[in-house]
C-alpha cells in the first residue's frame, strides 16, 4: 500500500485520539454498524479530501467499513494531524497522502495521487478536488458518478461551476443540511476558533474588543462564544439582513475601516477575500491580533500587510509579528490559515458526528440515486437530515413529544380560526 505521511511511529498516539473522538460520535457509529452488515459502498473507489483529524478518521473508517476503497488527502496544508494520518495507515490500512505543513506543490501532488486512482466518488471540503478535475483532469469525468461537499466555501464554488455550466457530476451539499450548519458551523467553529486563538496566544479574552468579520453561521457562533468569554464584540457585514440580526443579537456593527481602530483581536469568518486589506493595516490598533477561520487563507491580505511592513518575525508557535512602517505591530496567527484547525484540533467530535453522518448517508444516497440526478448541487434529502437529528437526540437520551392525531389533523386543516 502506498502512502505519504510524516511518521508512521506516531500511529499509537493517533489511534488513542481517534478512539477518544469515536466516543463522541454515536450517530456515525450507528451508521457504521449498519454499513458493516449491508456493505452499501462495496467496491466503490472514493477519493476523500478533508482535514485529516480524529473526526475525519472516524468517517473514513466508516466509509471503508461499508466496503469502499478509500484514499485520503488533506483539504488544507496546515491542518493535518500527523499522528492521525499515521494511525489510519498503520492501524486501519487506509492510504493517506497528507503531511502537516506540506508546501503547495506537495499539497497538489497529494491531490493528484488520490485522483489517479480513477475515483467514482469525490468527497470534498472546499471543492479542491472538483476544481482540479474540471481544470486539469477532465479525462476522469467519465468515471465519476458524484461527489459530496462539506463546507460553505466549497458550495459557493460549486454553485459558480453550475452557473458556468462546467460542473460535470451531481454533488450533495452536506453543508446545507440543517444537522450540519446549525451545529458544526455555529457551535463547532464558534468553540474551535476560540480554542485556536487561546492555544496560539494564551491571552485573556475577557475585556478585549473582538471584531468578527462575517455573521453567517460560523460568525454567529463565534460572536456568541466570544461574548460569553467576556469580550466586547463588533461585527462587520456586507449583508443588510445579517447586520440587523447582529445588532438585535446585541453586537455593535460597523465597517471594517472603523472597526480596525477599536479591535484587539480580528477574526475573519466570511468566505471572501481581502476582508482585512492594505488600506486597513496602517490604522489598525497597535498590537492587534489578526486571524482567520474561513476556509481559504485569502481573507487577510498578507501580501498587502507585507508591503506596509518593515519586518516580520516569528515570536511564538503560530504567531508572526509584523512591524509596520509606521512602527505599529500586528500579530498574525497560523499564517492566515484556519486558526481552529491549525492552532487547535478543529470542531469537536460531537458536532462533527452529525456532519459526517450526513457525509456517510449522502455517499450511500449518491450510489443509489446518481442515475436520476443532474450535474447540479443538491441538498441532503430532508429525510436523511431528520433521521440524523433523531439519532443524535436518541444518543443524548432525550425524548420529545409527538403530535397527537387531533394535532396532526388541525395542522393540515384550514377551516378552524378565531374561536367565536
Ligand atoms: N472542519 C472543522 N472541524 C473539523 C474537524 N474536526 N474535522 C474535520 N473537518 C473539520
């Protein structure tokens, strides 16, 4: 078996951590039990490009247990947990091509390797596999029956492919499932971003001014948690509706040009590029910490920051100090890459349980239904989303009420109104 990882001797440590995460992933565990019996993915070649974490390991093990032939590479050069990669290779016989800190050339090489197996299904996080196939490996398209996409940024890219009529296979948008973005994006990224900032800097958040760029599900979750830690939170937005929501949730809203003068910590959660840009840096508060939790490392314009700086030095793991020509200092975390997956371990297993249950059921759905699907982006079927919610509640030991016959009838009728 071929693989490219940092160090196979890290396998035991990785396996202990994979098993620790497994305890928090009961929904995926239930799906795995059924997959072991039914083997719904038997013989299917699946290329998986996800952050190589303990949670992803549990997903990949589940997909393999369903009978698939799986190959894994990283969806970010800096998020790989090398011990997990080692354990997947040694303990689970899964070919992994991912090394934490790999350069862009190696990152591309690893994607190429897992595409060269001629996969039938692509599991993406950020649509890098889709992008590579459509731009450089069109010959693979004849064998691809479909794909899944994990994250908001990837779904945006895939929808642009549909608009430009270049997407050449159906994709299930796992991100759009309610059991995904309500929990993973909001509570998962909310918590793991705080975790990343603290692990990178060990600073106190209470009393700080934290600027959150973007009030999507991740931004909402992060702002809520930052407030809970005692920070004063400012939100920047480009969407009127979300801006009103942020105000009514109790946050200040203002443009970035004003926020830069007030913030101690800046967190990018927009999915866009150059959100904090060349024009902002000179007026930023001295000593500000700037980081990103969006998928790509484009949200902070580091080229522009370098241009207005006279020196850069690493002052601590994950922390680079930029000294500006006007003598202010700015601290950039994790080279502008996802702080939650680089300085911390990514979203906790309990929320990834639902996200990856969606992934597993979506792959099964694709295999059963791809002949009836067009080259489009599809939501996870509501039935599967509900099934996952129900399994999660069951795993928490929580019961809820059910509608009575009378209530069901009432909800489907129109004739009763104000009582006279
Ligand atoms: N994305 C965010 N958190 C993650 C995690 N723990 N594993 C895989 N992908 C993630």
